[in-house]
C-alpha cells in the first residue's frame, strides 16, 4: 500500500506572518520608486506645496517630454551608459570565465592568496584610487575617451565576478573534465565544449551583476576622467538637471526612469535565460 504524500502546510497565522513580511519588504523596496514616479507626474509648483500631497493633482507626463529640451544631449548620455556597460560586461566575461575555470579546477601555489587579494580589492572605494588612476590615464593619453571609463569599471568588477563564477564552476562534477581528457580533449576544448554550456546560468548571473555594477558606478569615473559631453554617461546627464537656482525635480525623476529603462529591459531578458538555465535538467527524461 502506497504511503500518502506528505504536504508541508502552514498554519493560518504563519501564512499571515509570511505575507506580512513580504508586504513590508516590498513596501520598503518599492516605496522610493513609487514616490519618484509620482514626483515625475507632478507639476513643479506642487512639489513643495503644504500640506504635501502624495497623489498628484492634475498629474501628466509633461516632464517626460520637457526633459529632452532641458538637457538636449540626454539621449547621448543614455547611449553612452549602455555602450560602456555592454563593453565592460563583455570584457569582464572574457577575462573572468577562463580565470574562474582555472581557480575552480587547478591547484597551484598562491591560488588562495591570489583569491584573497581579489577580495581585498573590493574593500577599497573607487574614490581612494582616483588620483593614481587619473595620473595613469593621463600618462597613457586616454583622458576624455570611453577607454578612461571602461578600464576602471573592468578592474573593479573582475574580482567579485571571479568569486561568483568560481563558486558555480566548483559545483560542476570533475568527472566531466576527466571524461573529456580521456577522449583527448585539451583544457581549452573542455572549457569551451563541456564546461561553458553547463555554466551558462552562472555566467548569466555574472553578466547581470556586472552590467548593473557598471551602469551604476560610472559617475565618479566619468566626472574625474572625462570633461566632454560626447563621452559622458547617464549619471552625468542626470546631474545636469541640478541648476544654480533650483533643481528640476519632476524632470530629474522622469529622466531617471527613462535612463534606467534600457538596463531593466536587458536584465529582464537575461533573467529569462537565467531561469530557463536553472530549471533545465531538473526533471529526468
């Protein structure tokens, strides 16, 4: 006689506690975004009215139109951020994938100390190294170029990416490598044909985190190493809404939501591939 399936059921008060916790967490996370969106719908005269109204009166999307006039080169700023983040992500992946495979599969002298050094790099703020980086960029003659923003982004994002991908590759059975070596495959062929298809979910995670990190950390590098509008990323463009007399808050919020839209679209599609990769092979055929 077959045993009945055991179903883990929560009591009613446990469900209330779980959903209350989820609601509180989502409220804490989403409240600033909701408020920012409502601010973008308000006329500038309502932003400092007393008493303050959370829901706008006569709200409109006028700020989403006028923001392009206030900062004429805003579309260029969005393109620059997307371009820089894409290049940084591509370069980081090209360097991190073989490095993570080497740290996950080979034991060599000093590997632990080298991994610790990678972790220590993330403990330093980018502002601490601005002056040495500026002198280095000036000596190479790459100031006021995309290169001056891409290189620091790659350098500061590689350590965390190696740690993330190394941890994922260590979960892949070594028997797959050994089977490939028995068939005469080289390490590079094994990485390309055997490990990479299995590690795609981990690589996708690294790509997402790298893209987000690059998209969010461009301001300090662009402000220090660049003075030309044609190379300035989105954070510098948002800074242009801060005038001498006042800040155009409704247009600033509208520009912020428009600026993060490309990144959100990319992350959405990458997340789809991530979920499909994590669930692949979960059920035996």
